[in-house]
């Protein structure tokens, strides 16, 4: 068989697979979102995204400014760590958060990294304590699915590339996008991968996290007195989750040698 015939055969097989996979396997067309349902989900998502507090607006403004001037970050090992340092220099109590969770029923194991900023509550609105703002500079890409339907594409395209907001808002976004992703995959006849389930997506941002200590040379600025202070561990409350302790390994020398045995018998003491 010539090379041209082989290429034609490969193309025919590829076209056949595409035509077969385009047929829904897990759902019927009656389960598709009708225009009214899609419009409702879309406007609900826009309402969640547009609801922004003054604190969130302030953090977002700084993040966008640093994103436009991140040429210095090219020399950094971690873009997220670079953003944490910049936010600290802006006076924010920022930290790099790492989440890690084991395999449970309905959720496979995984890990993730994002940034959080802890701020004082707004007294004018009656809020007290601290406010935790999640910052994810690679937010939109986390919701990509294979061969998305037009309905899911419309919803996912509304997501911002950078997310700045609280946990409640993020939980609502995940709920809307996860159900839409599930519907999109079913309509395309595809299985739902473990990393696109609702539980897995929530575990990324909403599970217990370990805050990475800031380097010793990091500088945090106090908003109250405007003085620079050294911050080696951050001032936020530590999370419940912590990395496991690693025990140092010892070399096995295969028992005592004859020489060491002789020294032992001599009873030599050293200070």
C-alpha cells in the first residue's frame, strides 16, 4: 500500500471516529439546556461575577497592574510567589496557599496552588473580624472541557482570566460551571473525568490549605502605621492542613566493622 493510500485510510478512520463520538451516549436531547435555562444560568453567573466589594476591587486593581508589568517575573521560579511578594509590597497580607486532598468517595486525590489575601472586615457594613479574598491568576483555564457545547462555551467565556473574590462567590461559580460542564460532556457522549467533578473543583479552592511561609527577605507593609516589617511566616492564622514530617534517612553500614569493634572494646570516651 502506497503512502498516499495509507494517509487516506488514516483520514477515513479519523473521520469515522469523530462521527461516532459526536453521537450522545449518556443522555438524550431532552436533557439539553433550553434557551430559557441557559439565559438564566448566564445572567446568574454575570450577577455573581459583577458583585464586588471595595476590598476585592482594591486587590483586583493591584493584581491587574502587576499582571501588565510582570516582565520581572520571567526570572522568577513561580509567578504566584512573585505576585505574593508584589502584593506584600502593596501592603496586603498575602500568602501562597497549597491545597492537597486524598482520594475519597466521589473525588480523586489532587493538589493546587492559589493566592489569598486576608483583610480586616468593613466596619461600615457591620462586618467584623477578617475577610479572606482568593486570588487565582489562572482561573479561567481550570474550567476547560473537551469539545464543549455552545451553551458551555458561552458560560465559560464569561469567566475572568483572573479571579478575585471570596469563598461564597467562588462556590456559586463552581456550582454553575460544574453542572454545565457535566451536561456538556454528556451531550458530547464523553465521560466526566475525575478532575472535572463538582467535588474535585471545590477541593481546589475550598479545602483546608497550607500557607507557604514567606522568604526571610520578604517585606510586608503595615497599612495602619506605614512602617515596613520583616515577615518570615506571615501574620495570618495557620490552616489546619500541614505537610507530613519527613524523617531523615540513615545509612545502613552493614553492621560493625572489626576496627570499630576494637575501639568499642577499648572503652575510649570522647568529649
